[in-house]
């Protein structure tokens, strides 16, 4: 399936190492994201934010994680038939993963373009649909991967480190 990958400058080695030998997870969470349910969508990212706050994650990093996971969660509710958000907290980073039930994204590059949106009227009335969610996820992540195709499920994941990699 087509995929879009992004790794922030300076994180290449850390991300490669993480992918080669996954460290032991500290905490895992899982949330169901129902289709077009904007009362429930957003709960996963807000619970995740609370958890990480309790774990002492820096507030600037926490904000990046909250923004990226909220945008991804809303996308699943707004554009798919529903899905699941999985978060895994490691010692020095968080891995957040979204898997939905389709209908998928026909052109990933186009979807990543700021301003591009297929949001329907209901979604726009709620204030979404500026076409900035995916670019915002990229901007706030240290690594991101989006895998999808028309008629398929969409998988989106990102990594955010708790401290700067030196
Ligand atoms: N999980 C998904 N399933 C299907 N299509 C998606 C999914 N996520 C994003 N898209 C497609 O990518 C487009 C761009 O997404 P993006 O989050 O950047 O903007 P938006 O959701 O339309 O508006 P905003 O996020 O600014 O409220 C969406 O309009 C939609 O066509
Ligand atoms: Mg969006």
C-alpha cells in the first residue's frame, strides 16, 4: 500500500534504533473511536495527555503529543467508519497508532497538502475541515507514517520523544 513517511532532522538514528529493537513498553492504552461521534472523539487524546502529565512529561512536549493525537483522532471520527487509537509509552518516547475501517485515502500526498480537505458539511459545521490536521500531526511529530489506499483501512502512527535527542 502507498505510504508517507517523515522523520524529523536529527532523529534518524533514534527512530531506526527504535524500529529495529522495540524497547519494553511502560504503559499501553487503547481507545475506540466511533464514526462521526464528536463527543467521544477527543477522549483518547485527552486521557493520554492526563496520563503523560502524571508521568511527568514536559509541558511543551505534552502539548505536541496532545495536538497530534487529537488531530488524528478527529480524522478517524470525521473521515472513516471508525477505528482504534493505540498508545504505547516507553521510557523516552511515545508511540501513538491509529487504525480505522476505511474507506481509505486515494492520494496520500494530496491529503498531506495544507488546505486539502474532503470534510462533509456536518464536519465543517463543527469547525473541522481546514485541511490542516495531517500537516499539524507532521509538524508536531518526530516521526510519522501514514499508510492507506482507496477502499482500504488507514493506518497512521507517530513517535514523539520526551526530550531532545543529542
Ligand atoms: N482516517 C482517514 N480516513 C480517510 N481519509 C482521511 C483520513 N484522515 C485524513 N483523511 C483525508 O485527508 C484529508 C486531509 O486531512 P486533514 O486532517 O489534513 O484535514 P481535514 O481533516 O479535512 O481538516 P482539519 O484537520 O483541518 O479539520 C481529509 O479531508 C480526508 O480527505
Ligand atoms: Mg483533520
